C-alpha cells in the first residue's frame, strides 16, 4: 500500500520503471495500491477505480482515462473540465448539436445513445483543448470554438496551463510547447482568446455525481 509515497519525485519515477521491468520479467500479477493516478497508469495493465467501497470502473489505463463511466472516475483519474448542456438535434449517426448555457452551441460525438431534449454532461481533458488569440474561420466547423478571457497562466516547463473564463464557467487548458521563447507570443492575463477542440475530444458521461456540480460553474462572488 503506497510503497513509494515517502520518496522524492525523481526516485519514485526511477523505481516505477524498475517495478515495471520486474513485473515483465517474473510474469506474475502485482496488486499495487496507490492514490497517485500517474503511478497507476504508468505501471498498470488494468486499473480498478474504487468509490465508497465499490468498484466504479475496471479497464486498461487508456480506457479509464479516455472513456470514464461517470464524473467520479473522470475527475479522480486526471484533471478535467465538465460541461452541462441539452441536446438540440442529432447531426447524422455520429454527432449531435448541444446547447451549453452562456457558452453557445457545440458539437459532441455520440459516445452513447442520446436524443433531442436530453440533458448531457461532457468531460473535456485540458490537454485536448487548444487556445488561440485569433478568431477562428467562420467556415471551420470541424472544431468547437468558445470565446473567453484568460484569468490565470501557470508555466510548468513542458507546458503552460491556462484558466479561461467563458461566461459563468472557467476552463482549464494545457498548451504544450517545445520552444517557448521562440514561439509566437503566447496568450497572457486578460487576453481575449478562443478555446477550441474537436467534437470527438469530449466524452459523454453516463452518470454525473451531485458533488461535482460545483465544477460546472464559478463560485458565487463574496461581497
């Protein structure tokens, strides 16, 4: 249980590689208990996510991360944005048009059966989103585009995390960069930006827990 919890980050990362190599060599099942989601995905062939003593989902790391069954698994296994909306119409067999309050209309991929009038909850990972300061072409329907304002910028070395306010919501966006000082001027605090993503980058959740409702909007301002 938590065998690497007391170690510093670099030593943990090195031992994770060694544990994975030992697992491959001996060919037996390891039961590894951890609250560190990165550790779990790094060394596992299959992951079981527990919620209040019950198994919420079992699957390969990519399946758990990319296709969480509900809001608990989506939020537990990694950072995500939640959007709530109502289906306006189906656009063929694969996509639907959804209205998001105070944000406008977006396209979603039909991960499950939905019909016009249904309320849906969508999980959007920060790294699936892109951010730009120029308005997207009006004819580009391949990607969703939401206008917003940059409220916070956190430089993390390999990437920069942006918090973008869009109406009553705030979206987390992660932007990878290989040549930060040579790239075009990145967005900064107060900039007007557009957050974009492909329709199939979001995932329709089958269940949304009440405790995650606070993640759908900004907290009320205190006087």
